[in-house]
C-alpha cells in the first residue's frame, strides 16, 4: 500500500507534464501479448498482393504426446506444455510444408499479435537492408552522423551503430522486476510507454564506455530505429513494407507508435503480425536472404547475423542451451554445430526459430514468460531423429549439494562432470555464468562454505 501511495502521489505530480506516459505505465504495467495494439497508435505495413502459400501436409498430431522439458526440468507431453505455457499459436514448417499448427485462446491463423522483443530481429534485417542500399555506410559510423542534434550531448560521444547492434552502448538502463514502485521508475517501462521516444532517447546518460559491457536494453534498439528513420528518410513501417510484400505475406502487420502523426515506431518490441507471416520472415532467413530466386537481403548479412561467434566461450544468458546474443538474434551455443539454428525471442514466449540443417521453421506466440526451449526436440522428432536434452552441470552440483555433498565432494564431482563433458559435449551444458549464479543461490540459502567453493570453480 505504501508503494502504491507513492506511485499515485507521483502520478498526481507528473500528470501536467507527462500525462500519457505516466498513465500508460500505471494503467497497463506488463500487457498481455494481444493488447499493445489496443494501447498504442499503429502504423500499418501492407501485405503482399500475391501471398506465398506454404504447402499443407498431414498434421503430425503425434507430436502432442512427445515428451518435452518444462521450466521445472520435468518431461511432460507436448500438448500439456502448450497449455501450461499459455501458448496461443504454435506453427511448424518443414521443407515449406505446414506439418503442425495449433491455436488457442481465440487465436487463429489471421490473429495479429505482438512479437515483443522478437521485433529486434526484424529491425536487424532493416539494418542489413540499409547497409545493402548504402543508406548506412558502415556499422562503425557514429550514431551522431545520422542524428546530428545528439552530437552536443556527451553521453553519445563514441557510440556507433555497431554498439547499438551489440547492445554495448554504455547507456544506463534499469529493467522491471514486478514491483509496482520499481517498475514505475524503471527505464524499461518508460521507454516502452513513452509518448516521445526521441526525447527519452536524447536524455540518456552514460554508465559505461561504449563497447565495454553487454547489457540487454530496449533503448539501444529504439535508438537504432531512430537512426534507420534518419538514414533512409522513411518510417520503419515503410522500410519493412518492402520486405513484407517481397516475402509474400498474406496479412498486414503494424508497428506500435509512441504517438500519432510523426510518431516513432518501437523498433525494440512493437511489431504486430500473424504466426504464418512471421514464419515467412523465418523462411527468408532460412534461405539466407533469398526469396524464390530474388536476393532480398545480403546473404553475408544474414549468415553473419545468425552464425555462432566461436571466439566467445560465455553466453549472455546461461540457460541450458546457452544463449548468445548476436546482431539482435539469439544463437544457442550448446551443440550449435549439429543444428545451425537461431531464433528471435520476445517477452511472454514469442519465438521465431529457424533450424538450417533440418529446414525447419517454428513460430510460437504465447502469453507466459516462463518458457523452456522445446524447439530442438520438436524439430528432431519431426525429422525422425533422436534427441536427448543436455544436463546442466550447475544443476547437477546443486542436486548433489542438496543431498548433503560438502566442499570436497563438490570439487570431485565438478572434475568428473567436466571430464564427461569433454567426452560428450552435447550431453552436458556448462558456463561460468551458470556456476556464478549457483554460487549466489547457495549464498542466499546460507551455505556459505560450499558457495565459496562453487564460485572458485567458476574462475
């Protein structure tokens, strides 16, 4: 109640200056995946006059009973996973044929839904197109080359387009955590709900030198959207429309705007589209930017954006599949060479997954952020291939500690698991970040001695 009172008091003070932004944050908080279209003004992206149609194959209903890993590490039937994770659309395309398509909660093949941060991967494509056309000369260009009015602001000195693509701008950014008072003051909420994103971007402050540290933030991609608008002289919607029509989409898409008229699109999380049209976008990337003989995007750009950077041993996010963030796409590091896969990822479970080797595209639209990663299991199963989930070494250690293992036993088990991983890298997942996270968890639980051992093993 105390925090709520603080928020209401601040709302009262802020209303004369920033009524719409403040009201949006308090009223909408974390919106469901279908609601951004209701909250924000929209700028339309027209569909193709000659839609491309995937072939309809017999539905693989047997997939419903296949065991997939849920967020609690238990194996459950796939149909149960879809219900538990509030999946509203799940579409699987293999060799240009729809082999599995499920909708729930009123969604259909014509439902336009928010992609949230999966939109970042579409923005990445627009950067590639601008480079291809010479509208952006180089990723190493200063942001102020395209937005010169920012040159007088010290926070922008040395920030390049590449820094924005890599989320290494150095700008300060705070994320939401579910607490009303914290979320109200967070950068994430203010950028998402801002009624003047250009002004919000211009007011950013520097936290780290550009290029020094990776930090996931919407503001970098939103600034990239502003750069694209200036570099091309076109709205993001107009830039996307050329690609959208080129890939044979059958439905209009739309971008969320900060305000009506000359508003700026939310390049980080504001794209709304249907599952099938998102699959068409996935097909463009599956085919290295080529669409039925026309090279719409540079092959090198597509490949470079979606190929694992093998020089980096640590993931940005230490899930069991080890998520590497690269040019606004996510690449699973764990056993990547076997699948050559990559994906776009958005809040509440929005995913566009592409598996090059298996010629498979999967689109998921959902309304639950707690998601695992069933896509590899699904792709392998439908290809008639065996698949075994890797075990996470940090989780193995945690289970042993819970069973009473002390510092010496943890050291010995850690050595043994690393030896087994060297022999079978696909069977065990390991990262320094996951070990440090385990150390923090053990510290919270009061297991100080063993927490020190785990942290030392992560060095």
